[in-house]
């Protein structure tokens, strides 16, 4: 049985997964407090940052990265 899009979106991302957050591709590092996960991303200035974001705001990647 296939999951509906709403169910798939509510599933928490696993550690090491790639996802889209705003305009960036990020790596999921693990769970943080509450409804948040730690992510690692490279910002426009070239600096790598680790940030806690709500997991509901992470979107799965399309089949094509670029």
C-alpha cells in the first residue's frame, strides 16, 4: 500500500538523509528538541553552518538534484 503525500510529508527524516530547506540542499544530522532536527548546510557566503529547524519544513528532494 502506497503512502499518501500527506503521510509521506509527516514522516521524520533519517540521519544522513539529504533534504531541501528553503533554497538549500541540507544534510540531516539528527533529532533536536521538540519537533526539530539538526541540519548541516552551506550558505551563500560559503560557510558551513549547523542549525536546528522544524522537521516539517524539510522537503524531500526531487529525483533530480540540479
